[in-house]
C-alpha cells in the first residue's frame, strides 16, 4: 500500500478491444490481457449479448438441489473438449487447485489407501495462494510468510529450458528432469496422491517454457506408480500455448484438469475441474461422507457459464486456434528487433505468449519498466527481470508494432 502512494493505480473507465481507456480518454494497450484472462477484447459484443440475455432469465441459483441449462451445456462441452466427463465448479484458479488436490486425496481414501495423501509439484511452480494451493506453490515471495500454515509437499526439478546445460537441448533437459521425478516416485509413490504441473509454461516463474516430452514422461510415470496427474491449465488453457489446452501438445489426458482465467473471456469469475469416470465412481455411494463435500455459494453461476459458452462459440465459429497460429508467426516477426536487443536474453515464444529476460536488470526493474511502459501507452507488468506479452487474441499487427516500439523504447533507457 505504501508503494501505491508513489505510483497510484491506473484508473480505468472503459475498455475497447485490446485497449484500456482512462477517465481522461488516454488509451493503454492491454498487453497482458488483464492478468491473462481476456481472450477476445474488452466489451466484446458477443459475450456482452450472452450475459445480457442470461440476465433476463436467471442470474443465479444454487447447484445444490437445483440446476440450470448453462451449467449443463458448459459441462457437456468441456467434457467433449477435454475427454474428461465430470465437472466440478469453483470461483477462481486457486479454488480449482484446492478442488483437485482434495478430490485426489479423497479418491485414494475412498479407495482404501488413505496413506496416499502427499503431493508433488515443480520447483518454481505456482498454483494459487489459498492454503492448499500455496502448499504446492514454490514462489518464496508468496509462500514464505505463510509457511507455518502450509502442508509439506515435495518439489522436483523444473524442466525450464533456460536451465539446460551447455549444449543440452530442451528435450534432453526435460527428460533429465523427468528422471528426477521417476526417482522420487520410485521411493515415495505409496504415500503420494498426485503430481500437479503447469503444462508447458510456468507463468509466475517468468514464463518458463519447456519441452512437451516432459508431460509425456510424467503421464507414463504417474500411470506406472499409480499417482494422479493434475494439469493446472488455469493460465495456459484456452489457446494461450497454441492449442486449446497445452496438454494436447504432449498427446496426454490428465486425471484432473484445472481451468479458470480465460474460461469466461475475462468477464466473470469461474473455475472448473474436469476429471475421469474412475475418479467419479470412487465418490458414488449412499454414505454422505463418501461424497465430495466441497461447496462454493456461486458454483456454476449462470452468468459466468453463459460467458464461457460464448467464449467456446467464438473459438469454434472463428476458428481461433488456426487464426492464432498465423497471427503468432506474424507477431514473432514483429518482435524480431526486440529479440535482437543487446539487453535481451532467452527470447522465447509459445502460441500467444512472448517473453524474454533482461540481462542487466537491477532491483526495482519490474516497477520501473511498468511505469515507463505506461508512458508509452502500454500496460505491462514484468515478473522480476522477465518481460512478457500475452495480448488478447483480437490484437492487430499494427497494435503489436506499437507494443514492439514501446518495449524497445523502454529497453533503450539505461535507467530502467
């Protein structure tokens, strides 16, 4: 709060496409999709229309003894897209993580193996900031203060390609990290419920990208050692990595998939955890205590579900994934001069995510870069010394050129 006295938050009055507009009419390109949630621009007319229509029908009804058409349709469509036939809804990404962790441990308890209640995650991983989610997160800034409240979990080496040895390929490094996962499971699988992973990109680790072979090996190992695989696609799902879901690039199906952020196109809070028939069956029975007793008052909110259905309609009707592939190639070309800048290291790109590290960044870099970008009409928030762009899918080539120019202007200032 003290920092806000020196750098007050940017007041936003309205949005239009990829732009945020302040009360005085100044425009800022939303280069990070308002924390990775906005897919199809601000005030998208199709999503607006869906929510407006739903407002005239029912705004909310509890999903305990009642149901409604939007949540049923959304569940069926998500099941078809993921291959996971059962959906459980929450309110945000951390809620989805909590649901998946609890459901996995409860599955093993219902299956007569209560000792399988431990969790594994990747080093530098991020899965949310509620107590369970923070237990499998490995970002000290968020985690250290609350360490006494958290359950012990195990972190295995991250396949982040930046950490590969000299001359070692991203694939070879990913396989080396998978060997470490195998070594841990070989010794501790009997006490392990699940391995949770951000597929292909670890967002809070500075957009750490890795080879999909790691996911393939993780799936094989989890199968062999009878451990659930939880795919946290909260940030990377819905086209961010170039496929609708990142797991598709490894041709795997997880036991649980956590979805949020882009699911409603950045309009309303909603999360979902999709899982298998096998997991569902473990909770099926007459005893209440056998059921999954986890509830949110706004679970499966009709307005949020209608927004999500509108998002899926846009993906289907506009062939967004195909269009984004062409857009990504063009945008990567536009950013070529940024990639070649002498201060830039590890320029990387996957789908609709671009990132690089600033070699000579000093303490306070991210705040200075953020403020400098605002003066250039761009809204960006670097993570440590990592600058990244994750723009809405409606961003044009001209807008991307403006973003590239703004980044270069910031990099040209040695004081940043």
